[in-house]
C-alpha cells in the first residue's frame, strides 16, 4: 500500500517528502558514473565497480583499476560540496552544512589514505564533461608502467 508515511522521530528529514526524495538518491550507478564507465569501456579499459581499493578500509571508489592503482570517485555536487554548484539548504541548514562538511573531510582523508598506499586518486564532479573526465582517467591508467603503453592526448 502506498501512502504518506510519518517521519520517524529521530529522522534528519524535515518532511516525509524530503525523506522520500533523499532516500531515493542512488549511491552507485548514477548517470554520470554510467557515462564515464561506458566511455572507458569503449577505450578497452576494464575496472572494478564500487570496490574498496584498500582492504580493511571502509572507503569505496566508484571505479578501481587495481593493477594501475587508480581509484576514481564521481562526486555529486550537492553531497560533496562542489564550490560551483552546491547551494546551502534552506531547510535543516545546520544539519546539511555539517553533513557536507563531514563528507568533504572524509573525502580528503580518503585521498590521503590512498596516496599513502601508493594509489592515484581521481575525483570527477558530476557536472564535468564525461569525455574529458574519461580521458583523464584513461591517461592515468595507461600511464602505469606495464599497461598497454598507449597514452591519451
């Protein structure tokens, strides 16, 4: 049965509509991710999807190129605080500011952990041109010694 559900007492959501919309956001297989994956696959590159590059560390990259040690994150403008597109929430603004600040801090820590372990991290904003982003990833992966030797202009 479909109907209006009450917002639980301990929920961060300001309304049942907000809660429904936010719960519907995808954590993987977003349109920008799928487009970049498709372009990289067309280039002959193979990768793992939604995988932890470092065993024992609870951080999941959107694309992982294990041999080349390249981890790719496709970041949403709202969730990761894009300086060009993220706008402050009008409702529950203190909660959302803290949430986004926490996401940014975790992203920076993830970048450091991976770099310290010898990984190259590539972050792509959801608004970036997918072709340019895919070229950047391909160049990093193909720049890895022992790969097929091609470089992307």
